[in-house]
C-alpha cells in the first residue's frame, strides 16, 4: 500500500469516527456504520505507513 493510500484510509477513518461519536453530522448511511468500525481503517492505514516508513 502506498503512503498516499495509507493516509487516505486514516483520514476517512477519522472522518467516520468523528461522525459516529457525534462531532460531525451528515445523512444516515445505514446500519453498517457502527460506532468504532472506522478505527479499523485508521489502524490499517497506520500499519501501512509503518511498514513503508
């Protein structure tokens, strides 16, 4: 995974996590979005950066 891809995953994960914690508001996406699943995106992105960095 490229550094750019890793950063995108981290940013998307942070965005959804902030939404799920009530800091950001946007239209309902559905039951798929639970409170902590974006953390998985953040972790995958961070691991990708650690391996490449």
